[in-house]
C-alpha cells in the first residue's frame, strides 16, 4: 500500500492493491461492524491525503511522487466515505474523512521531522468531528500551519 510507482509503470496489480486497501478494506470493515456501530450510534473516521484534488499543482505532486495508483484509490475512497456518511446516517452512524494536506511530523513521509503539522493536530480534528457529528460535514481538510 502506498508503493511508489510511476503512472506509466503502474500495473493492474498495483491499481488493484491500492484500491483493495483504500476502498474494499474500508467497506468490508464497515460491513462487518455495521451491527455494532448501529447499536452504539458509532463513528467511522477515515484519514486520507489531498490526492483527490484536481488542481494542476496537486496532479504534478502526484506525478512527481510516483503516487498515481494511490491517488486513484484515495479518490475512490473519498467517494465511499461520502456514500457511507449519507447511507449510514439513518442508522445513527456518523462517517467522515480528514484529508491531510502536507506531511505529518515524524512519519515515514517526513523522515527529517521538518513538518509543522503533528499527529496531535490531526487527532484534534478527528475528535472535533466525532464530538460534533454534524450531518452536513463529511470531510475536513487539514493543512500545514500557516497555509
């Protein structure tokens, strides 16, 4: 998952692997937990990147990082979270996604820990989503401080 592979070097297996992790795995987990989530009026929170964005600058970043397969899967995952948000609301289940723009300090993507965005920053957004459970908010974009 998240294997760096160029757009024109990506194989069908690369695409399927990314999709299965980001989309099939998420849906399978939600299906398996649906009864418990419904009984407890649970919350489903998903994290992702800004790779779904259609701007030229984001597309160039995806190409530069050899992240085309991941970007395609994350775009499908975003649609799934939207579908889950609306489809599970009738059962009292809240679903939302946090799209993190930028690197998170101390992660594999930030090996020199130069990012200002921390895991705690992202966790705070998740907690706020869970606490508010606003049916009109199914995604939030979290950017680097100062951007």
